[in-house]
């Protein structure tokens, strides 16, 4: 497939572009835009997200902050429901 698209399939010349670095670039961009790593793994054709987490997990923007904000919003809505009861 890479050869059909005109990409070099071997790294004989350091100035040629191979498919593999472009694949990493796409996966990195997806992670940096906040796409969940399960989806990145599936798009890259991996059966497990383990390798994707190790390689691209550090690129997730604000994932801990967003998770805590969602939890806080959920807990706040529970408090409002209890107050209304």
C-alpha cells in the first residue's frame, strides 16, 4: 500500500520519506487533538491500546484536568438532585 502511494519502503536514502514516520505523525496529531487512545489504536490497526498508551499517551492535552472537571460536574448535579428531592 505504501509503495502504491509512492512512498519509499526502505530507508536506504536518509532524504526519502517512508510511510512509517508519517503514520507516527498522524497518530501524534490525533492524540494531541484529544482523540481517545482507543480510537487512535483502532485507526492504526492495533488490537490493543497498550503500545499506543506508551508511545502517545503523554501527548493527550489536559486529559486529567478534563476528567476531574467532568467528575466535578457530575457530583455537582447529584447534589442538586438531592437538594430538589
